[in-house]
């Protein structure tokens, strides 16, 4: 399929409605192993927790071989087999609250082809606005990357070091159950997160792949515990996959004024897996 044909998807829109419900928030708190008081209607939703809203819901017959919805509905039908979450840029304008009916208006912002180390890649950027009954709450641009199957004989990419000095640091070892629970909360059928034979034999990874959205959420949680105010913006980029049953270091280096911080996640070998910049109120 020619790139010009894929670019015809630019400007395509869709709208979704969801609800911030008590059961979903209780389940996410349990997945994150939090011992918070029981949530109540009208409580402010912690920043980053909106990620469990607005899952893509399609019929079982419309699921592709990788567990994702088949391509060509809202997202363009990129003819490359691998599809991964690459990063996002999020700005918070106001709070969501438990009990809110929320609306998400999304549009395909760009479709760009690039040449990577192991072949062609296509980046699709989706821009979304999330609104509550009180008005605009969140604006987000999310990047999705499509690429070919890797060359098994190609050398692995060189690891990147940590981008700063970790003044905040926590360690977590996600297991299969944590990945499954987060996938269930987000209605994410991508098989790399729960199907060990598929991810190792078909996609060639050494184990179950950590959900990129979950890693980002864990950095939101690190900032929530350590920063002096709520996150007002977060820009994140996924650099390297993380895997179940291997420790992850969640790190942060706040600026001297406390208004911004570099955040990152390192894999078990100390290589950079996710980097982010956060701004605080």
C-alpha cells in the first residue's frame, strides 16, 4: 500500500463516550497495589488513570491475529505486521471525577514513513480531546508505530543510558497477573502481554511484554508520590521493551524549582526503556 493512500486517513475522526466508574477505579488501585481509602463518587481521578478509559471495542470476528482490532476502521491499514505504542504527549486542563460521563473526540493527525535500523516503519499520530461535564479536561497526542518483523541475525540496538541522576527511585517487578489485570482493565487484547507461546514463538520476544501504557502510568504514580503538585503535562517516549518477571527501576530527577522533572524507566540491565518529561502545578 502506498504512503499516499495511507495519508488519506489523516483527518479521519471518531467520538467515544465512557464513564469513570467506582468499580473500575477500585480495580486499577488494586492492580497498582495501592492501599487507598475506598474511592467515592465525585473524588478526583488521579492524573494518568484516564488511560483505562475509552478502550477500542470491536466484535470478536474483527480481531486480528495479534489480538488487536483489524486495521482499516479508524486507524489506517498499515501493511506492516508489528504494531506498538511509541509514546504520548498529554496536557491536563482540568480534573476528571469519579461518576463523570466523559467524551473523547479523536482525529488522525499524521501518517509518516521512516526508515529504521531494521527496515521501514510507519508512525501514526492520533490527537484526542477528552471532556467532562465541566469542559475540556485532557488533550493528548499518541504515537503508534508499525514495523516489519525484525531480522533475527541483526545485532540488538545499543542500550541508552539513564538521562539523569535518580533523586526519586522505586523498583517494581511486574508479573503475568499484573499485566493480565491491566490488559483486562483496558480491554487490550494484544497477545504480547499475556500469550507466552505467541510472544516467544511468533514475535520472538524473550517473554511477555510490559504494557507501554502501564509503564507510563507507573511513572505518573512515582511523580504523584514525590512531586509537590499534580502533573499538568507529561511527554513520554517508549525506547525499549520491558518484560514480565524482570525488575524495572522507576526514576526521576526534579528540577530545582520543583516545577518540572525528568522521569524514566530502566530495564533489569540498566538500559533506558521509557523516558518522559513532566510539568507540575
